[in-house]
């Protein structure tokens, strides 16, 4: 899990590290301070950098209010759920 402050109209590069590669591409999920979905769970745009490291570039819409957001990446390793 990663807390971040985001400004509208910018890109934020997110990096998540697991102990090893996940069984399949993990999903990113981003919520605002009220726990409302900003980016619903999706694996679209998630890229593997190898050795359990995954990246996602969040292109923040111009209409989004600047504030605190929480990004979580989840997947499975050997069929066991993992969350970062």
C-alpha cells in the first residue's frame, strides 16, 4: 500500500515490490481519502519490471481534486493472496 498526494493533470509512477513474481499480472486499486474508488481494481497498465517488481503510471485526470490517495496492488504468489 502506498499513500500519495496527487495533483490534477500529472503522472505518478508507482512501484510495488513483492517477494517474487506473482502468478499473473497483479491489480492496482486507488482510492481517495473517503475510500471511494478513483481507479477500480485493474491489471490494465500494470507492467512487470522483473523479480517481483511491478509498475503503474497513474495519469491523474484534470478534474480530480488534489489530495491524499491510497494505491494498493494485489495478486497471488503460489495461489496465496498478497497485497502491497
